[in-house]
C-alpha cells in the first residue's frame, strides 16, 4: 500500500527528531515536511540532510490555508497521513488504562485505516480526540469530529475552509460526512496531543480570539450540524442525528 506522510511544521527543528520523526522514521513511507516560516527549510535541511522531502511554505493566513497548500502537493485519491510536528506516539485503551502502541501496531493501524477507507465510501479517518481513557471505547464511530493533528485522508475535491484558523478540522469533517456519508473514528486509540487538557482545547492562550471567531463561523455556516458541548462550555460538538 502506497502511503505518503505530510508533516506541517513551524519552528520545531530543535524537537522534531524526538517527536514526529521518531514516530515515522521506521515506517518506510515517503515523508514530506512542510516548513513555515520562510527560512525554516534551511534549518531542517541542515539537520536532516537528504533523508526527507522538505517543502517551504512562505506564508499562510490560517490553518485552513496551510492544510490546503499541503493537500495541493498530492493527487486525487492519494493516501495522505497528515501528522502535526509535536506528535510522537499513539496509545490504546485497555481496562480503562492507556498503553503505548508498538511499532508494528502503529504500522498495522495506519494500513488498516486506509484499508477501511478503500473498501468504503469514507475518505477521512482518525483516532479518539483526547487521551482520556475513561471515555474511550472499543468501537468505531462514523459521525464524530476528526481532529487535525493526525488524519488519514484519501484526497478528494474537499478542501479546508480558509477563513477558519484553528477549527478547520471541524468543517473538513462535516464536509466528508455529508459527501461520503461518514468519517471513520477509532474510539480505542489516541495520540499524545495535549489539546483537550487546556481550557479551550488549544495549544496557546494567544489563539483564544481565533477560537471564538471559528465557533461563530461554524455555527453560521453549518447551522444545526454544530451544537454547544454541554460538558465543556467553551467547546462545540458535531450534531448529526441518529
């Protein structure tokens, strides 16, 4: 199976070897780093040499524009695994506890995800969106949010909303569910991301204003497909009726 890994990265040349490249270095898939801001490409080239493809993205205004620039490098129907630059491992839940996946388990999971997409209409897949073992279950959901930091994408004509900065993955998920009747989410596996730990599910307080603007745009654009999260007042949920 031909799988390509795309890594958007920003100012992480000092940690990328111990983070995402630690995760993907032994998978033997083609890996491309999409570096921003201008000048970052040279840092990665000095650090990594010719081992990885490195593409410089001069500028972008939102996360939506960045992810669209990345997808533009791939052809329709190509299998693209988009992984953020601070992800370094995956976990599975067993008896309400998290256990780190082995290398073989991660490789099998990646290929299983794309395999499921190939034999169905679904073109988007992900894992559980937070490392909360008490909420994770041994099941698959088809109408839930797919977080952007680790996405299986079979490229189609769907693009990210370039007016959304930090919740671009919500709108991308909705488009996939509407067009392809679902998006696959494994509820028993998660990454080591810290989004769910912070007050607004964000990486930095500076993104708070974008958070509220994004929620307002999603509600205006998607109507009753978005609802407030009753357990987290500052967050939203997808609202596809059963």
